[in-house]
C-alpha cells in the first residue's frame, strides 16, 4: 500500500515504522533531512520522477513515498466497549473521511464504522495525516444490523440530519453514544433515522442550509464527547 507526502512520510516513520516495507525518495534532500531518514535504519530507494508519479497515481508526493502494510480492519466487537463511536453511511469522499478520522482520533472517539464493501485506506491515511492508523476502523455492509448490535450493548444511537435537535441545547445522558453521518447530498434515509434514538443538527445562521460533513462532524463530536 503506497502512501505519500512529506507529513505522512515522517509521521509513519516516527510512529508506525513497523508498518514500513519500503522507503522511497524521489528528490534530493538537504543533509539534515536525509540523515534523519537514514537514522531510522531503512534502505532508501531512489525513484525517478516518472516512476514516483506512477506510484502516487499522479498525486502530489513531494518526493516522499512509503510502501506500508495493508490496513487491517477491525471487527465490530472491538468497538463495543467504547464510549463514543462514529458511523459513516453513504460518505464516499476520501478527503472528508480522512478529516473525520483525524478529528475522531484528536477528540477521543473510540473508532469508526464505515458502511460499505471497501474503503480506500491509502487515501484515508493520507488525508487524515496518519491518524487513521491509530484508530479502530470497521467495515460493515448492513447499517441496520450495526444499529441493532450497538443498541444491545447499551449504545444510544444518534442520527445527524438537517432539522435535527439543536446540538448545543441537547442534554446527553451518561450512555455510550454512536453518531451516524450521511452524505452531504443525500443525507440519511428516513428508515435509518427512524431506527435511531434521536436526531441531531446544528442551527444555521444567515439562511445557509448546511456545513461540509467533516466540519459538521467536528462540532457534533466535540459536543457529544464533552457534554
């Protein structure tokens, strides 16, 4: 699995070096940076620009690339002891998923359940600045079964949707909580919302209808964890 970019390159070197299979440079580094990289003990492979672009599939690699072990998705049972988890249903944009993963890790969420058959973890790791490597992430295709399983172990399930109860006025009880987010375009189906214990939203001003899903999540996450 190829990840690239200077920030994620050094994050993995410093925090997850056990995942690294091969290390590539596609530019000349100054002596201090090269020495820092060499001190980690990996053989440094030089790539020409064309090969590096192919490895990064045209992305902005900045001359720093890593081949790392495939991400190992977790089982749903691994999240059942958490106090707060995030469920992503219908969100496909890797940038938004990565941003949500980064916020989840930074604010203390127990993990993420992604509803779908596959997830582009190379992109999620990159756009989360590496935070996705420190999170438990579960793949599951059946949102209704996930809701039922979580309710059985004491979770209160909250949907995020326009018209939901204003998050800043909501009073949370000391239950384990899960927040379900849908796509910006379609949101969550009424069937999913009906299965939840409550529906939450953020009051908009100036007649604006919505926030980017990752920005909205940051507000909701902070409020739900720190309420």
